[in-house]
C-alpha cells in the first residue's frame, strides 16, 4: 500500500477522471446537470430561476421516460436469453434493493428467537 503524504497540494480525490459531472440518478444527462448549475447561479433573479426550473423539470420527465423505456426494451429482449440480467434491470428500474439481514430472528411481539451472536 502507498503512504499517505501530508502537505501535498494535490487533492487525493479527483472525482470523475474525465472531468464530467455525474448525476445522482442514472437517467440524468449532462444537459440536465448544466441546467441545474445554471439554476443555482440564477437564485437571485426569480423570473430567470423559475424559467430554468421549468426547463429542468421538463427535461427530467423526458429523460426519465426515455430511460425507463430503454430499460423496458432491454428487459423484453433479455426475457428468454438472460433472465438474471433481466431481473437485475427490473430491480434497477423499480429501485428495490436487497438488504443484509441483521442476524437475528424476532417474533411478532419483538422477542428474539434466534440470535446470530449466540449461535
């Protein structure tokens, strides 16, 4: 492992190596992110802010619909040939994620039936 250097002027975190912004949502485009940045800069001017805000909302709706349609087409194509990838895409569209269990089983009244630590 490398050593940690203190006093170095370069930041250890550089973000995306290509310098592109990355949205929180998978369907966000570079255009939407640029509009959002422009909206942040226009906070003082209410009319311009509201105009840009409407554009951002419209672009987000269109982008979301396009992304869901593309994923839906992928799911249809993968239905017979790659079922595991199909289920992964379905989870990505619906936003459902599997979580790790806590390691214990509780009864309806809250009493611990099986504790992982005691086993």
